[in-house]
């Protein structure tokens, strides 16, 4: 199908043709809905009738949609008009690299900077398991703002499509299948040589391919930029001539400019080695070489781009170098601290950031999720990775954090005074200890609050919260007893206990009807006294300072522990600590170490199409998690340091329920579209969203209940409940009497993340009955039936509102399974990939951290901020390090 200027293709007005390739014609067009220019790549009707070519076109759409990188042209969607299919892509205004080369050799500095950006794009694709297979100057655009964009992944293929070997079998391209380009390699007779001239030897022979075939093509492109000559093809030749040159001839190195640095010559030789085992193995290595060239004027000097757009790239190597220096300095600091401790010298305060392992995001909750060993040499944190959660340990003399196996589903962690035992609480309310010497895990209590913390107490006993009161239990799990009792009608919960150095007193938080306060408990007598008002989450810091939270801020006050009273004004100990509970509270050590997370307020809510095209929903960035669309699709309820409602029509964001210390989390809409139900530390709560009054806690529920869905008549609630014997289970109960809850799915396995089908005949949920998380469908009404939905693991299931699809996640992949209902059963298709992307999993693991629009065409996702993948640390804190003094009184 050929389009002419002024014609329409769906909602797109064709402006002008751009070019043609082996996979279709490309047009410049205007999106009449969003008022932006796009590129539309139309598959010819003849190709559309060819199943193989059509499959390749669909594959290009999905591959492009999964790649979100500043140097890769983004895909916006897939459009159809009659039998014709077209990709809607980012329009990159500017010439191709082939056009630039046709005008003459690219100066050395410019060539290196272009190559650096191409390498970044390839590295991003290779990291996702994708190779381009058709890299050439015509597939690289030079945008008007100075950025490089790599185009046309139409011949790309997942390198792990064979089940994980990391290679693919290549099919030799005939002349008819050789991709068409317009470049200096086009002969006067119209013979197309482009792709053949950039094929690796193994590609030309039809052998297995991996990332090294792109590295070969990358070397060809860099050589051509510097020389304006094709590395292996000559004008007037044929495809066979080009392939023969690739297989038998070496590049003419004499064509390189005399001023070409030795590092560039070395890089080219390593890229263009015919034996792939001796070729450069990773494109990231080439990127690093090029970054060094850009940044090192004293070595192989390159011309500097002083004011050219994109020149900021030159500073990246300096930042990397600075980071490496910082690590070395930290090591030196630690050695100096040790020497200072023995010599009486006052140690300096130091600040650093700890990167989390790739793909791990910090778990955020109202309880402290991090801990510092008593000797100050290691820290732990709770991390989430593609649907699993556990404690990670980072030794300060090591570069990497490692997961601690056996701590799965942990929500908080703490150390014994000797540092040899780790304590943690699971999401099922189990208090466990682990010997770090042999990994032995012991459950010492159940029914433990997951919101309100735990700590090691006096006499080798562990302090925890159960039924709203402070308890203690022996290390072996013996002699559990309550230490406090709630004052009926006055107090809601006691929380976050810690033992004082005298081992005779415990500090803890008390929630009264109108505020939080910190009290001291004398273990010998049971007497209590208030020590701080409007305060919560006490922690012991160095220099006899008591740390606590007030109005979302971490504060510290000098404290006389013998008299249980503050002796001075409160100060703000860390100037860049988030002033909200968007992230887990900071952990403070008496050794002077403070560990905290940057504010996760830069997460974004985005729409993602079924092919992976992404569109921002709002410019307001916050610590978003657990978003849910209202029944009519016009509003979003979302957790973000509280529960908020975003009106998509008015673009307004209104607070519904504060986070405070109640842990208001996991909101879900009620069918009326005016109220939400959410989890809290007191039980399930119903909260109006229109300002029509305060919320109410539902009798018969506890903090171990999670809302899952409502029947359309608003009469029955589907929810997940944690039990000490069977972990998570799925229950249903009348909304007006939740004490009459009955199980829908209840086994010894873990079952959670339940969602009710639109016709209310089935639920989907996650279960580990097979030994790993899989998605299952279970009948909700009628004869009991169960069907496995996923085949290779999965979590966070959601129904398509039309009831004909089930979506779920596995790693970064969004999967879909078609559902065909019958009178009493359903038939399920094999799972298929919709898109991939680095979208947050949130705190729920099995509870979906996304939603689907009423038409089933777009996904409401949370784009994770890079701040979620690092921790900040202050070493050797002292009051002298504080710049900001709070006027608030103790």
C-alpha cells in the first residue's frame, strides 16, 4: 500500500515519504490526536499476505516496543487499516549516518562520539537478549539535537529464543531477501550491497549468531565513518563480491586517517577479527574504550565538544572515575576510623551510596527494612527482585550485596547483639531467627505484626508486636509473654520496641486516639512513663542521642537514659533524608551509622500499550505503588506515602488517607466508584474518596487481610488472608459481616494475589504448590475446578475487563493468556509475550502493581526510579555533623 501526502492512515495524516526498506515503506506523518510528528512504517500488502514476513513485522513491533533507550528510536504502537499493518514510531528529524558519510569522512572526534552512542544503544539491546543483525549507516539517524538514534530492528531476533543458549541459527540471505537501503553503497545500476557489506563472517556463512555479529557491524560502521569507504564492498560490485570480501579480505587499514589514535585502531582490529572467539566479546567494552577517548585529553586526545548538544556525555567517565575513587576513599576512611578509635582521635563523618544488585528494588514499608551489624561492618536491607523478596547483606569491604537464602518474604530484619544471628519477620507474621554461621532458620513466634517492627531485647529475648501489644520470646521460641496491655478505649497499638543499654528498660511507641508518643517500660515492675510526645519509632544513636520520627521527619535529641528524659532540643540529623514515609524508615546504629533510602518520589505513572509503547500519565512524580483504575476508568487510586486519588479528567491529585504509622496500603475500588477499601495495621478499612467523611475499620479483619475484589453488587468481598498454619489463602465474606469468611482456596501452599473475573465465575491467583510461583484459575461459582494459567512461573495476575484474557508478569515480561469460556469450564491458550520493561513490582509481590484499562488495550504501570536501586549511608555520625537544627521541642 503506497500512501500519498494528505492521505490518512487511521488517526495519522501522511506528510511525506521518508524511504523504503526490505520490510516496508516509511512515511512522515502527523498524529492528529496528540499533535506530534511520527514515522509510520507500512508493510506492503504483498508482504502482509506472506505469513513469514508478517511474523517478522510483528516481531519488529514487539522488539522495538521492549527497547526504551535514548539512543533507540521508540515505537508508539501498531496500527491497522483494512489488510494493511503499520508501525507508528518516533520521528527522528535529521539525516542518516549514511547521508553524513556521503558528504565526506566524519572528523575523528565526531566519529568517536557517534560510535559511543551507537555502542550504548547496542549494549541496551544486548542486555535484553536482542541482537540487531542489520546495523549499518542507513539505520542510524543523527537527530537535530545532537543525539544518535539507532533504527530498524526489523531483522533483530531474541538471542535466547532457543531456550537459553544465547545464540541463534542464521538463515543465509539471498539477493531478494537482502534488506534494501539508500546509502553511498548503492551502485549506479541499482544493485543493493548495504547489508551484505556489514555482515559478519559467521552471518555470511549462515552459522549461529550472537552479540558478536553486531560488534563486527559496529566496527564496519566506525571504519566507514573515518574513511568514507566501505570496509568490504566496492561500488559496482555485487552481493556475492561483498560476501566474498567479508570472508576472505582484511580491511585496508591504510585508509584510516594518519591521526587516528592507537586506541581506535586497536578497537577496530578487535571488532573486525573474523574469528568470533578472538573478537571483542561485549559491546560494553567498546563503549568504555570510547568513553575513555572522549574524556582523556592528555592521552589519545580528541577534539572536545564545548557547546554542542549532547556534550554532557563527556562527563560520564569522570563521574565513573569519581565513583571508583569514592569507593577507594571509603576503604581508606574505614581503616582510618579503626585507627582513630584506638588512638582517641575524633573521626570524620562520611557519606556514600550503595548500589543495589541489578534488577533489585528496595522494599518500602512502615517497618524498618534495613539493619546494621553491631560491629558496623555490614548492613542488610529487604530487596524485591522480579516477584520475590528477601534480605540482602552488604559487607562494607565488598562491592556487592548478596541475597541471604532462607529469608524469603521478609519485611523487616534486625541483628542479635553478638552479630551472629539475624532476626526477621515474614509477611505471614512469622518471627524467625537465622544463624549466619550455618544458615539454620528457626520460627520462634507466629501472629506477629508485620507493620510494627521487632528487635533483640534483654536476656537474649526478642521483642515483637502481637495483637497490638509488646511481647517477648526466648531465642528458642519458648516462654512467649505479653509485656504491655492496651488501655481500652484510649490506645490503638503499641509498636517498634527497643531495649535500652541498661537492659532493664524498653522504649516503644504508643498510638492514642489523637497522636503517637514514646513511652518507657520498666521490665521489672511493668511501670510505664511517657518520654516524648508527638513522636514514634525510637532508635538508639551514638553519643547518647535518641532518634525518632515526628511528622514524617527523622529527628534526634540528646537523652539521659538513666533519667529517661531529653536534655536538649531536637535536631535533624540528616539533611537529605526524605521528609515522608514514601520509603522505609531509616535505620540508626549506636556505632554512628545511618542507613536510609533516597525518597522514591520520582516514580512515574505511565500508560503502556500492548506492544510496549509508553506514555506519561501525569507530570507529578511520587513514590507510587499499587495503582488501581476506577470502574469507569476516569480515576486512579494509588499508594504514595498515603493513599491518593488521581482524577484523569481534571489532572488533580487528592489525598484520601495518610500513611502515618497505620500502614494504609494496597487500595482497591469498591463497585460504586466512590469509595476504596485498603489494608491497614488495624484491619481492612473503607474510605470515601469524595470527602464524605472519615473511613471505618471493618470488624472481623486484621492487618493480615488484603483486599482482592468485590462482587458487582457490592455485597461480597474477596480477600487474601495470612494464617499461621497455611500462609496466604483466599477468602470470601459478606461485606457487612466479615466474621463469616469462608475459604475459596485454602491449602498448605501459598495462595495470594487473587482477582475476580468480570463474570464472577472464576478467580486467578498465585500459588507455589508446584515449588515456584505459578498463576492458576479456580472456579468461584459452580463445580470446583482449577486450571494452571502460566507455564514457566508468574505472579501478579489481572483479568482483561472483557474476561477473555489473563495477564501476569514474569521478570520484566508482561504475559497474556487467552480465555475461552464454556458453560462450566474455560480453555486457556499458551502464554504469549506482550511487552517487556523495567516496571516496579511494588511491595506486594503477588498483588499486582499495575492495572488494565476498561478496553483492555493499555496497562497502568509504575516506572521505577533509579533512586529505588540504591541506599545512602552516613558513617560516624555525630551532633557536630548536623547543619540543620529543628526548633521543635522534645
